[in-house]
């Protein structure tokens, strides 16, 4: 039986009259890579804060490594990068890593940590002199210094350029491939698709969906039909049998339908001239928007 490293059971968290998290259940099995996806106010950061012991649930319960997250001994197996971090500006990068490493019984060598996160050439630089992206890379690196069993990463690549983001992706994948467990949040849908084996969609403090990327995408029972056409009659496009939604994407006209084959057949029957036809399954982004845009609660992160 797979060990559950972190768990929320009916966990809710209120801030005054605001419900930030509403009766959420979540299991984080050993060896998994789980992405929490949701808009601002969905409850992602609140859930992470409960699981790592930074906040207590108003009702329900949370566990970390089988016991209370507030038990400091249990946090020995935890690595975390919060959404915002404050690094001592006068300490050098290698000094910060060395300081954090001293809190763990079997930390990674400092040089290895810096190399893995592309910071070797910044080892002697004061953290206050680093760029915002470099500080973020260092903050993520610190989550892995202690060889954690579970790494909890709250929007780890926010503010990074594409190259730096992919460097962190590689480091996270390496950690997971070596048996590590990852729970991360992100606004980047591409990031969730690239990393996560399982996706949990939050909205309004509730779990809206939980499954693989393919399963989440499949909850939006639509396909996308796109094509190019010279000045088509938009009203006729919207009126095509089976067409659910229409939008313009640059030079392409995009229709969504539950039955793409039937929509294409109706498009041909209509006599409208078109070319460069493309049919594909709904993307995770389209599924995400469909699941979350109807949530109009006042929850906060």
C-alpha cells in the first residue's frame, strides 16, 4: 500500500467571513507529482499552508507524514518554497545554502545544489545583489537542500524567463525520478502539463476536479475545430448545428463542439469556403477555464 505523505480531510479555513478553503479532501501519495491549478482566490496557497503547518484548519484535519504538521520533527522530511520569500540580503548565496543545509541530517553538498539550479557562478554573490529571477531560483533550490521526501512548491517559477523555468523543471523532474514527491501550484498551465501526473483544480475554495491531465481535459467534452476563411459570416458560424462557442484567434476562426466530425460535416454542407482545417481535443487551458470561470465566490488565496 502506498504511503500517504500529506493529507487533508474535510479541511476548511475561514478568515473572518471569508471562506478560503471549503471542506477539501486531498491525499498526496509517496512518489507522486501533483499540480494544484486554479485562479487567484481559489485556495491553493491556503491548502499548502495548512498541509505544512503554517496555518491551522478552522474545521476538518490535516496530516503531514502521518501526524500533525505542527510537529517540528515531521517537517524534517519537508522542503518548501513559499510564494514569497525573504532572503538575507547581505549573506552570500553559498552561505544561505549552507545555513539551510545545517538544519538537516543528510543535506546535499552546497556545490551540487548550486550546480543543479544554475547558480554555481553566483555562489559568492550577496543575495541582495541577485536579480529577481535569480533570487527565485535560489528560493526553490533551498527546498531541495535537505533531500526532502516531500517538496511543496508554491508557484515556483513565477517571474522566471523561459530558460530559467526549464532549468527548474529539469531539477524538479530529477528529484521526482529519484523517488521524491512533489506538490506544486502554478498559474502556468504549460507547467502543470509538463510536470504533473495528477491535476487538482481548485475554485472558490473547493475541489472542482481531480485526475490526470487527460482526465481533466476530458471533463470538457468538447473538441476544437479551427480554420482560415476570407470574411466568413460569423452569424452563420455560430448557427452551425453542434457549435458551442466561437472565437477569433489571429487569422483563424475557432469553433468548439461536442462532436467535431458533425461540426465539420455541417461546415461543408453550409457551402462556406475555408482552408487549413485543424481538429484537436480541448487543451488543459480550455478545460481549466471552463471549470473555473463559473466560480464567482469571494474566496482568497
